[in-house]
C-alpha cells in the first residue's frame, strides 16, 4: 500500500496540531497544576482547557463563523488569553489590537482586518464605537468572556470545531514603528512551529514561575512566552503593566524564576531604589528583546544577580516572532550579538543586489521558515515585495559571522542618508548611551535641504539624585532645554547638546555626529517598549 493510499482512511484533523490543541494536551499532563493567575482568579490546566471550549462555543453562539475575524482591544488579563485560545479552538481569526490606539490608528486595524466582532475593556468601548469601523461592529465587553468561561462545559467532541493547522489563527499586525501596521497572516502551523523553536532555545520547564507584564496583544509576550510556557505546564502570573516596584515585590514574594521584558523595563528595574533591597535570588532566567540592552545596565544586573542567565531574543512579527537567540553562556564571547537562528529558522544575509555577502559584511537578513506568515492581509503588493524566491526580506541590516551569530546594525528604514553617506542610527545611539547622564536616546534622520537627512538625536536625561545641583528638567522637542544658555553649555551642570556632540565626535567619524540634539521628557513608545521613530521624524 502506498503512503497516499494508507492515509485516505485517516481523518485529516488527526494529523493537525493547532494552537488550542496545546492547551488540551497540557491539561492531560498537568491537569491540577496552576496554569494562569490574574489577581484573585486562578485557572488550573484542566479548568483552562474547559474554559477555552466554553468560550469557543459562546463565540459560535454570538454568530462568529470559522475564518471570520474577532478583534481583541484590551489590557492584560486572563480573559485576554482565554479569548485568543477560544478563537483558536473555534477556527476564528483573532486580531490583537494595541489598547493605546485611538481614532485613525484604531480604525485602520479594525477596518483593514474586517473584524465584525470586537471585545474591549469596559473603559475602551467608547473608543471603538467612536471609529467609523467600530460603529458598525458588534462590541462586547471582556467581562462577557468570564461569563462564558465560568459556565460548565463538556469536553470538545472530535470534529466539533473542524480546525486544521493550515487555517489562519491570527492577523498579527506589525508594530508600525516605521510605517502603517500591516496584518501578518499567521496560520496555526506557523505559530506551533514558532512555539517549538521557543521551547528549544529558551529552556522553558514545568518548574518555571513566570510573570507576564508586557502587553499580551504583542507577539513577544503572547507567542514567545505565554503559549510556550503553557505548552510545558509552567505557572504563569499575569499583571496589568510592568510597574518596577510592584514587579520587584512580586519576584520576592512569589519566588519568580522567569521574566521577560523590554530593555526599557530592565533599566527601570535596575534603577529602582528597591532593586538592591529585595531578595531576588529566585530569578534564574531573564529574557529581553525589542531593542538594545544598554551595556552598563546589563553589567549591573549580572553583577547583582550572578546566578541569573540572560537571553537576548530577536525577531519580528512576520516570523511569529522569534528568529534568533543569544543564550546566557554566549553573552561574554559575543557581546552585542542577537545570537543565532532558532530551531525552525534559516537565514541569509544579502547585499542590495540580492547576493550573499561574506561573513562579517553588512547586509539585509532574509528568512525561510515554517514559522513565517503566509503574507500580508489584503496587501498583495507588500507581500510580493517582502517575499522573493522563497525568502522573506526582513528589513533588518546585520552582520553575521562564520558561526552564524548575528549583530543587528539597524532597520533598513532607520539608516540615515546624510550627504549621500549612509549612517546606522544605532551606532550613534550606542555612542550617546555611553554618557552616564543619558537615560534614553533615539537617533533619526530629519529631512534637510543640505544634508538630505540631518542626524538628529532625541535624548532623555537621567534624573539627578535629590538634593544635587540642577535637578533634571527636560524640554519638549523643539524647545531649548531648561537651564541651557544659547551657547549650548550648561549653567547648572545639566548635560548639554554641545557635550553630547563633542562626545560623539570623539567616538565616531565626523559625518556621523548629530547635527542637532533635542532634550525630551520621554520618547514615544508602543506598549511593548519599542521606540516609535516615525513619530520623532514627524516632529
């Protein structure tokens, strides 16, 4: 009997592995263990699986059909995870939406995805109905997910939800840091492969006690951490937001051993007065990604917590998102690297002509992987541009050595053309970050008649300790920094534009020195901590 003949009697769904199947399997292995905590609500793995089925049935009762889109517009909670998994079980396409978006940005994602049903936090419902698309959608509060999940539920029958791993599980909208968000079409197959890559690269285990504080709408928190940790039977605690003092207290009180955050959160933790007073000895796995981790901050964390292993996670939404990882034992030998490709990812680095570059040379990194999205929702031109001869063009400029370790230089769109010479904004940012008075920095190219793009640095000063001269006033972009005289030198000890320019000049070639430095109170970021450089350019 041929292989083809032998499979004709096997139901197609028997060979599929969907996102929701992960929870069902975990319930079989870890039934009474705690899966998720949020506030006073606790879900064991068995209860979680039953709740997912109940939510799936409620979605069908509400009129959602397989392949239709349901948008999630809410902050972190257990209900957010239940809705995602309920959609996955019912074959409904989940559309996570940044809860900070309003007006046109919110309307863009709701309209582009064609979501006919929206679940929103109670205080966000008005923001949905105020949009042109949201006014036509059926809007439910997230509390209704809890109502559905609390109802007694019998296990899902085989074939009750005819979902295959080739079906679309989610429209994962890109962060929009350089352009309008696009919906990456993620199948169950792609996401499950990505979860397996995470399990192999990030050392997750059933003994993990993990805190989830970054937004669950974001691919990193949901797909690199929450779902893979549910797959292994870990204990997951969800908190609404990454408040440093609350996190440090939680780490101590609950013996947390695993935590992921953007570098901006790790900076805030390291700078907290409670960092050195709390017992953080239980922490063993520290994950970071989304942007560069300042070297001094990483050194401080490693010195204070020598048993803590750090993992640098790099990727992008279209890949589910994890692409490369730098493991704890690799940090000393490869400082500044984003690591090597994970289990199901292949890479190439090419020049502008699409030719492979030699190890160590600059080029764009391309990916080929079963984790990869199936294209962009309703964007055939953007899909054709990003996919070429079986490879996905990431838009990231990197150098890759002979061992496959990747050094991320910049986003292609963030490279600055100053006088016809290309400059990586990240290199200038690294130089400025060496100054101890700098809390945060972002460098962009601003349109300029003479230079094509003028290198412009937006800097957040680090607050000075209370009682020292000068405090730490900041100014909005375009205003003169408080306390700075017109010549760019400080009257009160504050870091000045002249000092920053002089420091960069001592480190880099003259054409890489900023033409202007603007001090700001804060940098615009999305909820995952990524700096929104397009907003800085527009200012």
